């Protein structure tokens, strides 16, 4: 069986995480921010799987299942918030939702 | 047990007054009055026969020691000597005056008002009786919070600012004291293996010079803020001005005294060497306070603010007397505490009455009131004269003995402090001039003093005249405690170039049998 | 003499009754209480005096302890009275003159609405003054000392609706308080050094502990002198007395002429042992007296207000007494104190009668011609004025002032300089006295007479006029009979004046010079100020340059000087610091907290993405630190 070095897997996870983070940081559309979050979740999940494979333990894959569940919950709440935001502010621009400043 | 009751009566009756007021309007003030009268009765009973109770050695004639948090060495430990007794007596007396002064002033939320009033008094009594430093700190904080509510809920226009300022000053300085208490606790525990907050055990704890200075400063900061000593006095004018009348009376009459009491009871006996080292600086600061307070009092246009600055000046005399640490000066300081409580309490009472009648505290808007309210004017004149230290009244005895005692220690400081007498004349007469002399400014007529007001003020007047002509009872009551404290300091601090030596005409030889550590426990 | 405590207690009771019943009593009852209490006190003083003199050579003093005042830390003070002949003389003057002035006041103040308050304060004053002179220890003396100061304050500001009166009252109290504070420090020093404040013990210990000319004794004496100078309105604390004339005239007569202002003289006489230990203090006393008598005399010369003339004259006469004290002429000082009490009280009461009659007019230039309108007052005033001007042979003032002038020369501590000053002072005294006389009573009528004085006012005038003449014969110089009744009485408590033998021979010559000077002064006054027919009295001292007149009129500019030097800087400092600079420090701390809050709250801008930046950078920083540090 062809083995991929752990470092490659982690590097990939890291790249995906950074891509997701950059998406979150630079996009103002809340939908894209949610997309970015999902990507970061998946990056984290990938890192778990890679780590699980490294030690030959199933824990990493179990953690990935948890992350999937959390991500699903997060997306549903996130989309509900998007609805709320569209309803109240008539925009998807996250910078417009700055009502909670000190 | 009677001491515990002295604290419990106001605590319980405070809760009772609050709950009763919810059902019957106007009942709280009666509850408070009765509770304080009962307490006064108890104290008078004690004052009548303390000296028969004294067993050989030690000035304490009552002792109550119940373990509280025994594992940490915390006890519910109360003890009473003449000094405490005099101050507890004053507390009850001024408490009654405070209740009488707010009789009609407070009509809204009266239950909560009297609850706070009684709890402040309970805290003050606790402070005067505690012989366990942890318990002392507990009561120290206990009198702070109800006072905060008295000012912030029942005060005048700028009450929130004033109450927060008051709270921050006292709380932060109290934290320094807490640090010092804990430091002392651990230093003592490490050296003897006995971790305790007991005042008598902690006395004479050996410590390095720096540590002593630091701990002493911790205590001194808390007490100097409370006293208040320049430059920590600035909370006082605001708090006094914005507090309701009863609040001002208690603040000036009692709360400030806890600072002076703390210095006599804790700062110098616990840290004699450090105090001796700091004494010249502290005395110089007191003189600055005396003159600065007198100077600023003159420029105030708000009656209550003016009286507040006079407090700064008068309490400077107290601190000066305490740090001179000889019998004359200390006795003077004790009498000054009482007389200042009476005279300034009365002046705040009168300011409250004027405010009630005229709806202003601004001296610029008064004038010529002698014709309208001669009794009010006469009373104000009397208490202003007491404040300027007219011989024949208690304040004179106090200032005279303080200055005389200080003169034995430091002539320059005593002579400079005497200038405060001139300043006192200037501001006291200014009060009279501004409010009562000159052309009549307020055209409407208003009622002169009512019977209730006259009675309360007359009591204070008689007290001041009595103390002025025959201060002996107070001297005699405080004498054993002060002798005891001065002796402790001279035992624990023998070879030091100590300014705190008793005057040579009255050298008392220390008796080793009257050792401080045991006394508190040995007696009932 | 167990009833001794009643002597001050009686006026004190009068005060309490009048103060507590506050205006509710009818006027006759108020008069009865007010005058009766002082009268009763006077009777008892007389009784005590007789009793005391009967025991005299055997017992020279009598002490009566009432109760222990203070006994603390080695300081033992009693509420106790001490009587010797000096005290008795003072008590007789206080209650005697006090009684007649009270009697006079029932007429003078009859229409005042605060009749009861007036008598309450007057009674309190008499009580305090009696305590002052009867005190057995210095703090009790200080009690009386401040007590009389308080009454002086209350009575100067009696008509309180006028702001100027209140100002004058406060000025009097504060200026004397400056002196009082010096005196208090003196007491601290005495106690510190001698361990007692009981007057007789203090004096005897001082004499044993301190050598002649000791620096500590000098300091103590000078501090007490500070108190005396304040109370007796001597340089440099004299500025309050002319303004004190704002009070009702009987007050000026009793407090600011006859009794309170002489308390300083009494104090120095009482503590003469201490002063005699210090030649420097003696000289300072004499110089202050000499300077004051000249300064005040010249000021009296140009005043317009009749009461201010008398006020400056009082300062000047007190200057004579201080001069006498300073040269060790103890009996002479006390003798002049007594005669001065009589004739100056008389002059004030006459002035009061004039002011009363003219409906409140005090300016001498609007008076005139009263000789025929108020004949009795005129004759009484003439008697007082002659006594003040030391008209030879018949007036009391001649004998007492002559004694001072002579001893100022003949005493070893005195000399030609002091004598010369005293002589110039005497000349000026005659001049201003008779200037006042002519302006007020001679010439054309300028203000009509409203209320001629009633019986209650004229009786005291007559009595005091008689006393101003006869009191002199208690003590006459060697050349004029040599009666020494007064000084031999005082010699039981005050030392005899030692005279320089070389100078004693000239006594007759000096007396003649003094007499001629007094007469010459009167004559000169006649030349200068006599009413010129037809013309309205031209400005009296118009021959003098205007600026000098203004300078003298304002009391040699002391008021302005003190105003600039002390009052204004103090007030300016107080008002500058009204809001308390120290509070700025704490405000600054609070401000610091608040601005910190503002800066940090900027970071909470509501921008979700900036928070994420924060989280991201923070996480990166943590990772960086974990990996590389």
C-alpha cells in the first residue's frame, strides 16, 4: 500500500486551513465566511485523520465524525443567522452588522 | 456576651425595621430609635461600673472569644476597655442624633434607610470592639457598604459621584490594610508556628525593619484615608456634601473616628519601631492637614463642604496627638475625637436643617437669618465657637492638651499647628457672618428649631460644655487603656530614640506582670 | 470668703437667664436681671475687698478651689480663684465701672429691639472678665481671655445687619486671636520648662529655674507679651480697636476702654516675675508702649468720628501703661489703668450721650454748640477730658500719668528717651482732647438735639466724673503730699519701683515741666481749634500736609499693609484653591482609567472580521511563542 508521509498530509491540512482562514478574513459576504469556516473544519478533520493514520488508531476518524456533526450543526445555525441577518439588515455584508461595538 | 449584643441589636433591629416599614409606614424610625436607646442604655450601664470589673492587670474589663474559623486562626474575639467604651458610647449617642435628624427628612424608602443606618452603626461598634484582625477587617468593610447606599440612594444631586468616590477611596485603602494583615499573619505564623489573627498575639511580632515599615504603611494608609489626612482627604468633602444629614453626621462623627481609633489601637502598638520612624513625617503631614483644611474651609460656599474641610483640620489635630504618643497628647486626641464628633455632627445637623428650610446649602444665598430664626442662629453660633476651640468647651481642652503634649515632643511642629487656631477663628466666624449676619436675603419666613431638633442639639451642647469644664470622666475612662498602650510600646521598643516617651513629669515604670499577650485572655 | 465663686457666677447666671429666655422677658425684667446681676456682683466684690483688707498684712492672698478642671498626664489644673490686691483692684474696676455702664445702657439701648441680647452679652462679658482676673492658673486666665474676646466680637457685631459691623467684629476677634495664639504657645513653653501652669508656682519656679536674662525666659515673656499686645491693641496688633467702635457706645466704654483692653496690662503685671527675668522683654514692652502712644496720639489728632478719637486715645493711654510696665513701674501702670478706666469710660459715655442725643451722629464736624443744650454732659465731658489731658492738681489723670512719666525717666530701666516720648505724647493728648472738646461742645449748633439723656444715663456720668477727679488722691507724688495708699496696697503682690537715686532729686522740676506741657497743650488746642466766629469750623489740622493727615487718619497705613501682607494673600490662596488641587491628582487617576477604557473599547468595533483577525494573529503568536520560546 502506497503510504503518504504524514508531513504531507499535515501540510495539506494546513494549506486548506489557511485557505479557509483567508476566505473568512477577506470575504465580506456572510455566505462565503460560512464556506470558509466549513473549509477550516475540513482542514482540521483532515489533520485528525492523518494523525490517526500515523499512529494506526481509529480515534482520528472518530473525531472526524464529531467534526462532521458539529459542522452540520454549525451550518444550520449559521444559515439561520443568515436568514435573520437578511431579514433585519437586508444585506449579506458582514461589515454592516457592527451593532455590538463598545 | 453583652458586647455581642451591642453589635447584634443594631443588626437585628435593622432587618426588623426594614421589614416592619413595609407593613407600617413610619415605624422604621421608631424601631431604630428604640434599638439605639437600648444600646445606649447598655453602654451607660457598662460605663457606670467598669472599673470594679478590672482584674489585676490590663485595661480590658470585658472579653469574648469564640472560635469562628478556627483552622485559620480566626476568632470572633471582642474585648472592651475604656477607650472602646468611650467610643461606643459616642456611637450610640450620635446614632440617636442621626435618627432624630432624619426623622422627617427621609420619607421615601425609609425602611432601607434605617436598615443601612443601623448596619453602619453595627459595623462601627464592631470596629471599636474587635480584637481579632480578621474580624476587624470584616467590620471595617461592613460599615463601608451600608454607608455607600446611604449616600448613593438618599443623597443629593451629585450623589453617585460622591458615593463611588467614597467607596473607591476606602475600599482600595482597606485592601492595603488587608495585605498588611495577611503579611503580619504569615510572618507571625512562620516564626512561631501559630497562625492567628489575635491582636494580642500579633503584638510584638519580630520583623525586619523594611517589613515593619511596609505593614505599618498598609495599616496607616487605610486609617489615614478614613481619618482623613491630607492628601487622602478629597473624598470627604464630596461625601459629606452629598450625603443625607444623618449620613453626614455618622461620617463626620463616627466613621472618621474609626481611622483615629485604628491608629491608636493598631498602628503604633503593632509596629512601634516603624511608627517611631515615621512619626516626624506623619506629624508634619498632620500640621499640613490642620492648616490646609482651615484654609480651604474659608473659601467654600457650600455650608456642608465648609464643615467637611473643618473636619480635615480638626482630625489633623487628632493624628498629630496620636503620633506624639504621650499621655497628654493621646488624651487630647481622645477628647478631640468625642468633641469633634459632637460639634461637627451638630454643624451638619444644622446644615441639614437650613437646607430643609431654605432648600439651599449655598452660604451666598443666606444672610441675616438671625432675625428670622434666633434659636437656630444661637445654636449655630455655639457650635461654630466650639469648632474654633473656645475655652470652656470640650474642643479647647482637646486642642490645648494635644498641643501641649506635642510641644514636649517637637516644639516647632506644635507652634506651627497652633496657627490652625487662627485659621479656625477665621472660618468659624465666616459661617456666622455669611449665614446669620448681614442684611436679610431670604425674604420668606420659616420655622425656627422644632422641639425635636432643639432637644437633640441641646444634648450635644450640654455635652460639649460639660467636657469643657470637667473632662475628668473621659480622661479617667481612657487613662488605663492609654497607659497600657504606651507601656507596651515602651516595652517592645526599649532602646529606640522614640519620640513617644511619656512626659518626664509623669514617668511610669513598666510592670512586666501586666504583659500584653496574656491580658486579653486572662479576664472574663 | 467662700462666696467668691458667686462673683463671676452671678453675671453668668444673668447671661444664662437672658440667653435662654430669648426675648420673652419684658424690658424691666431684663434690665433688672442685667443690671442687678452686675450690681450684686459689685456689692460682693466690695464685701470681699473689705474682708480681705481686714486680714491684710497677715494674709496677702486667698485661693479658693471649686473643682478639679483637668488632671491628666502630669498636668493638674483646678477651677480655682486666686485673690490678691491686684486682683481686687481689677475686680473693683470691672464690677464698679461695669455696673454704671450697665445702668447707663438701660437708657442708651432702651429702644433697641435686641435689648435682651445686649444685656446677655454684657453680663457674659463681665463674668468672663472676672474669671480672667481671678484665675488661679494660666489656662483659666486664657479661658477668661478668650471669653472676653468672644463677648467683644458679639458686641461689636451687635447690629449685625450692617456688613461692616460684622467685618469689624471678625477683625477684632481674629487679630486678637493672633496674639492669643502666641500666648498659648507661651503657655506650652512654660509648662514644658516648668511643669506647672498654676500662676504663682510658675512664677516662683521661673525665678528659681531661670537665671536673670535667660533666653527661654525671654522667649516665654515675649510670647505672653504677644497675647497682651493683641488684647491691649498695641503695636503691631492695634488695628482692630478703632474699627471696634462699630459696637454700641456702652460696649466701647466697658470693653474697649475700661476693662478688656487693659487685660494685657493685667497679664504682664500678673506675670511680672517672668518679665523681670528678662531685661530684653522689658525693653521691648517699653518700646512698644512708647511707639504705640505716639502713633495713636497722632492718629487721634485728625479723626472726624468722636468715637474713633477716643479709640485712638485709648490705644495711646494703654501705650503709657505698657511703657510703665516696661520700665518696671508696676504700680504706676495699674494706677493709670484704674484712673483711665474711670475717665475714659466717662468720656465714652458722654460721647454716647451726645450721639444718642443727636440721633446717631458721630462726626464731630456736624456737632457743635452742645454746651448749652446738654449742660450736664458738657461738664462731665470736660471733667473726663481734663483728666485725660492730665490737667494738673485736680484730676486723677494728672497723678497717674505723671507717675508714669516720672518713673519712665527715673527708673533704672527708663531714661531720657522714654521721658521725651511720654512728654510729646502728653502734649498731643491735650491737643486732641481739647480739639474734640471744642468741636463737639463749642461753636454754632449744627445738628438739633433729639433725645436729651435720661436719669439712668446721667447718674453714671456724675459718678464717673467724681471718680475721675477724686481717684487721683489715692496716690500723689512725694512733692505733693506723698500719699501712697494705692501703691502700698499693691506692694503685697507687685514689687516696688526702684528709682535711680541720682535722678530722684529732679522730681519737682519734671513735674512742673509735665504740668506746663499739659496746660500748654490745652492752650494750643484753643488757639488751633477754638470756634472762629461765624466761620464753620475749618478743618482742624489743615495746616498739616494733606497726605500726612490721610496717613494719620488711616492709622499709619497698618490696615492696608496687613491687608496686602496677610489678608489678601490668604484669601487669594483660599479662593485659588477652592476646588482643592489635591483632588486633581485623584481626578487624574480616574481620568487615566477612563481614557484607558476609551482606548481599549475602540478595539471592540463590532466588525466580526477584525475579531477573527485578532483571533488568528493571537493564535499565531501563541504558536510562535510555544515553538520558538
